[in-house]
C-alpha cells in the first residue's frame, strides 16, 4: 500500500512539475513578447531629445497599437490640411509677419510710402527684421522648455538660444553675407522644428505653417542679396 501511495504521489508530483514548466515557459514567452516592442519604443523615445518622461512613455506604448492605428498617423510636412488646422488668428499673424520681408526688398520698397529713414536703407531694415524673427523662433523652444519644467532636455534649452546667437552677428555684416546667413539660419530652424514636431513636441499645424512662412522669408532675403550683388560699386572720388 505504501508503495502504491508513493507511486501515486510521484505521478502527481511529475504532473504538477510538468504543468509548472508549461506555465513558466508560457510566462517567459509572454514577457519576451511584451519587452520587444517596449524596448523598441524606449529606443525611439530616447532618440528624441527633449521628450518628457510622459511623452517617452506614450512613444513606447505606441508600439503596442494595431497596424490600423499606425496607418492613421499623419507624417509631418508641408500639408495644407494641417496648415488650416491652425487658429485663424495665428495664420493671419504669420502671414502679416511676411510683409516686412517682402516690402523691404529694395525694388519693392522703392514703390512704397515708407519713412525716409527706412526707405533710404531697406536692406538694412530687412536684415534687422530677419534677425528679430530668427531670435523669436528660438524663443518658441525656450518657452516650451519652461512649460515642460525639469523634464525638458538640455539640448533643447541650448538650441533655443542658438538662433539669437546666429542673428546677432548677422546684423553687423554687409548686406549679401547678412541676408545669406539669415536665410540659411531660417531654413536650419525649420529643420529643427520639423524634428521636434515629429515626436509631438510641437503642434503639427505649427510645423506645417512654418514651411510657407520660411519659404517666403528666406526667398525675400536671398532676393535682396542677389540684387545687392548686381548694384554697381560707387566710383572713387577724384581729388
């Protein structure tokens, strides 16, 4: 009887052991399935400089969504659909901000009723205005960092002051290099804004609005630079 009992207990133990092994293997497989997309999400979140802890968690969880959810995501870029998602007054302010860029191109300024102090040196005032706008684009990120608190990244804080540092020496240059520096810096700022918009750190409508505004502003500066190159040099005075 004792031998039969030992055999029964041995059978029960072997069965329990087999069930336990199956459960452990199933739990390990489940953990691997969960860790793989989560790790991928963490790598993406860590690569996005300036993402807050909450936003990094959102990026990580995004990998658990279905393919249908991913296909609904819209890429960041020059889309008119997202452009008109901006508040109407923001679009109006942005478009009105282009008037000094276009109006201060020398041939255009010559036909406008500008004050004498501006009409005499339209290129200088265009460069000064462009430097101001470039500094403002950096201030957008400074304000976003302050709103994000301690979760904001050091790299975004550093970038927020770079446009001002690029604009400051530009106003001391002659017309052609000043316009070229500002135009290139505006395009650079646009690229940085697109990278932050892709990870959700800037509104998609702001990213879309920046494309036409930057295109007109940079083109106006380059037009002034090209026209300045064609201006004949003043003949030296005869003694």
